[in-house]
């Protein structure tokens, strides 16, 4: 069993913000696969999918970003998911807009959602798909990540999301080192 987690903040006011790019990728993947039956449990919305007879859980935590790990931990425990079968999808301020980076066992880079996941799972040895959102040093970080993409940025992110859909499909079949070599 695999767990694919898209990070974001719940609520209409956070839709399509830079911080919610993880939610956007999950939503687009589910839409493309015609998976529209959601369930709710442990402060999360989740979707079940089967790929090559393996159960896949797609999760969108419904606590704020800095508490995402509490939700992820409950799903890991309940569904008995191995850490090696977790992929966390999130925004990254330190990468240029639209840049994709697959990582495993790396630092949070100051990302509060990732810090909370590490705290709750007591490891950082899960897999991550980081989506570059750039950074604007002239805007407070909190305001920047909670801001929406402008029209030109949205075009770049939409293309990035399309690539991420392929990455998710390949995550189900490729060794993670091969996946990193293919997309990094």
C-alpha cells in the first residue's frame, strides 16, 4: 500500500495559493483518473485507488499546514503504511517557479508542514516531491506562500502539475532512485 499526500491548507480562502500546490496536484491527478469518491477520517480527506492490485491512498490533510504531520501519522498507523511507501507533495520556496525535485531523507528546509511530518513520524526518510514556487524577498514569507499565482505563474505551475501526474504514475512502478534520475 502507498500513501500519496498533497500538502495545503483547508478552506476556500487558501484555494490555489502557492502553499496549496500539493492539493492542486492531488486534485488534478484524481480528476484525470475519474476518482471522485472521497472519504473523511482523522482530519483528512482521502481517496482510494488501485494500481496493479496495490491499494493507493491519496490524502489531503484538513488541518492547517503546520499540523499536517498529525494527520499523516494517523493514516500511517491506521492503514499500516511503511515509511518507504509515502510520497509527500509540497511547495518549495527555495526552488525557482515550476522546478521539480524528488528527494528522500532530506531536511525540511524550513517548511512547517514537513517539520511537523518529521516530528510525528519520527523520521525524515520518506519520499518527497518538491514543487518550486520561487520566493519574493520583498514580500513577507507568510504573505507570499498564502498568495495566489498571477496569470503567468499559473501557466508555469499548470505545466509543472502535468509533469507531476506522470511522476505519480511512475512512483507506482519505478524504484525511487530511477524515478529521481528520470525527473530531477
